[in-house]
């Protein structure tokens, strides 16, 4: 039996999707694990901030500062943004399950594909295009596109609060979070396409295994 052209195309599509999927999902998994670790730090920093604030009231000394408070905000914001691709990868995002759950796997794939193409991908691209400029400005880029001389961190947007952290790094995490989400969304689209077309079912031959003609 000779493999048909649709089977060969399905295998190629599945292999291409797999080559793209592996590094992106590894990156998404790492981002999610890092976000989970940062949540632990958020709890520790928040708890320490409360203890120091109340201890300072009894000792009549200032034991905490805005740096502790902003560190808690920054850690939480970073963990939240890093969780975007991880949530999408594990398919635990919020859904309207009272009607979605009734459909077959093929219909669910079609619904997800339409949603990704019409909403998720455009939203990621819009978020990146709209935030890139302000983030670069926060890092010190001038309106004419040039960069000031000297140490770059001296030109970063600073916190308006005393002892606060620069705003530029945390704003940059917005770009990082949506870039990771966009990559994972592209992978999800490829996986959905292989599911809808049946390419994943046709990819029974290992990537390095030669095709047989029987």
C-alpha cells in the first residue's frame, strides 16, 4: 500500500507543528514555573513587610519602605504576566463550559481555532504594538528615537515614591508576557489545525523513520 498525498501532507504538517511546539512549550513551561516561584516570593515579601511595619510601630523606628511595597507589586505583576502562556498551554483559561463541553473534540477545536484567529492572536499583536513605544520611552528613548548618552539606568523612568524602583523593567514585562503568549497562541493554532485536518492521526511514522511501500 502506497501512502496517499493527504497522508504525507498530514505527516509533514504534524512534524512541523511538533518542531515548533517543543521549544515554545518548553519556554512557556519555564515561564509558568518561574511565575509560581515568584508568587512564593510575593507571600514572603508581603509577610515581611507587614511584620516590619508593625514592629516599627512598637520600636518607633521605620523598618520598612516603599521599596518593599513596590517589590511586592513588581513580583506579583511579573508572575501574572509570565502565567499567560502557561495557562494557555495547559488549557485552564476561563471558558463558557455550559455549551462548549457538549461538543465533540473536532468541534471544540474549530471553536478554539476561530477564537484564536479572531481574538487571541490579534489581541496579542495589538498589545505588543501599543506597548512597545511606551516601554521604550520608559527606558529613556527620546521622542526623536535617539537614546541619551551615559549609563542607561540613569535615564529610566523612576518611581514617584521615595525609595521606589524604576518603572522601566516592570513595564518591559508587559512586552515579555504578551510575546510569550503570542508564541504559545501560534503553537495552539498549529495543534488545532492538525486536529481538525486529522494530520495528528496521520503522523504515525516517526520523524526519522523512512516510509515503506507495501
